[in-house]
C-alpha cells in the first residue's frame, strides 16, 4: 500500500511527521546481520528515512521530502537496503533501510539488498511513485536475497526493470525460485562457511631464450579452489592481465610479472592476486669460427633471436661491445701486436638493453701464429719448387695453388721447409702458404700468405 500526502497539507501534519522522525532517530534498531555481500556494513551509511515498526509492518518517513511518506508490509524482523542516486540526510543510525547514493535518472534503486530476517517480497513492495506517477522500479542491476526468504512473488520480480542478476544462497528458497522461473542468478554464501585455500606460491624457472615459448613457473598448488596465472601485459597503454589455469609461457626477452591467485566455487574463498618477477635472458651464444688473420684474431658466431647486440670476452675480460643485432663477427686487432705463440680464450654473450645478458658461450682457444709471407718459388720443367728460407721449429707449411690471384685456391701439399709441385702444364700459377702448429694436441693455423706468381713454360 502506498500513501501519498500532498504537499499542501496543513502545517500540523508536517510538524507531526518531523516529531515522529526525531523520536525514531533515537531508537537503535537491532537484529540486522550483514551478509557476505560486498557492501560494507558501516561505510558512509546514510538513512533515507525514519521507521516505526508494528509487528511485520514498518512506516518510512522520508527526510528527502517532508511531505512524502510510505507504508509497506514485509514478513520477518529484518530490513532491506536500497541504492539511491541522491545525497540524503545522515542520521547516524543503522536502520532497516539504508542508502548508498548512486546515479539514476528516476531517483530509484540500482541495488536492492534484503537483510536476513525478511521472509517474503510482496507485490506492492517493488512499486514506486515518481512525480505523482506510479512506476516500476528502474535500473536495478543486482538484487540480493537472504537465506530467510521463503516467499517470493514472480509478479513482484517482474516489476523490476533492468535487473541483470539475482544473488542468492545455494539450496535456498530463492535459489529454487530462480531456477524454476528462469531468472539469472549467482550463488553467494555466508563468510563463516567459506573455506580458505592454502596456497603454495609458484617458483620461477631459470629460463634461457631459444625462440620457443617456455613456462614461466614450475608450479603453484592449493588445497582448495583452482590456481590461476596471468602475465601483466601492456594493452594500448593500460596494464592488462588475462588469467588462465594453464602455466603462462613467453618467448620474448625481458622481465615478466607473473600473477597468481586462487578462484573457488561458492564454498571456497578467493585469494588476492600476488605476483613475482621472471626474467627471460638471451640464449647461450655459440662461436662458430675463431682464426688468426692479418688483421688480428677473427671471431664469428650464430645470431641470437631477440638479442640487441653482443659482448665479446678475451680470457674472461670484456673487450668489445657489438651494438647491432645483425653483426655476428669481429676482429681482435690488438692481437696483431702480441708475441707469436700467445694463447687466448674467447667467449661471446648475447644481450638486450644492457640488462638482459645471456650465458657466456663455450670458450674457444687459439694460439697466435704470424702469417708466413717470406718464401720463394722456382720454376722448372712442368714443376714449381716452394722453399721456406728460415722454417720455424715445430711448424708445418700447407701449400695452396690457384690459376687466379684472388680465388680458387686448393691444397696441393705440405712441408716443413721445401715442397715441389709437379706435373704442371704451361701457364701462370699462384701459390699461398699457411702456417700450422700443434699446441696441446690441437692444430692451429695462421692466415693465408700473400699470393706468389710463377710462370711455367
């Protein structure tokens, strides 16, 4: 039943209403129990009116409009809460009917919460008046029903425009009612019955990048609910996390914030997301060539996907920084001035942004050998004789021949001092010499000598 009192009523009615409001503000209303809804029981509570109760009937006198009063009937000793759009006078009392201001074009509810103790929803309860016109309750997106609710009118719920979800307890009358009438619902439970999961935090793996997706964690476990993981990503300038029960993977070099949390059903409490940081480093580099040249020791290695450059080390000391991802070779020119027979070990590490440095490559050893350009060639009948004037102890000289000065050289033999190349035809021939020497059971080579020309007539 809705009782409307016109604005032009006599003044004593106005005084009576205010007197009633003053008295009821002093009455502490008890028996209201906050449920497991995410609505703080004591956060900025603003009462929309003052109530008198008589059995199962309560009367609301509005502070918003002193000439507006409603009387409605519900069963039980509880109250209900309602979301309004406008600011209201603050009474400081916890009444069965409290307000959380929200925006609504019709000054009607967005969220309606029935407290424990209410047992039914009568048809006319969800009816309202706006500017003298009776309307359905508008823009209610969430309706919370308590365990105590045993009688629900389908016609009453039908009057709520815009409702999206009814929140109710499992196996309650409200739950059964929603299933029977096809209402969209979500299950809620009292916080006292929630099970708190015991969570074992995931442990980050040591990850080396090789162009494939790798798991960012070993595992995380929980005794209740399901563990979910997510990687913090940048989405058009905003941080975004997509959670999944699968362990997240990534293949790009960089730092990753891996979030984890537990999601439960209506009997398991969810956990607040936590995170840890995992770094993906470049893959381990591999030196493919290390040799003596006239410009110094030459190094080359395989390109590492995702790297921005490389660090070069000699005998464990950083000597060069390569700032290009596409440059995969270099010369140690300082080695040209060192004593022949000096041994060095070279290593390479891929890097990105000078922060992510991959594991050092396997060390490659080399002994410095000077190029042998001092040799003579003597032409004979269908033959050429190569002679090293002052051969080095322990060295072998490999002889190469070609009909062109800059290409096409093939090995024809080796010697410790003198070599004769026989069965030559008439023509021009070019020869080069490479020095070879064994150190520790492994052979090392010098660069090619300059080309020497001989004419066979």
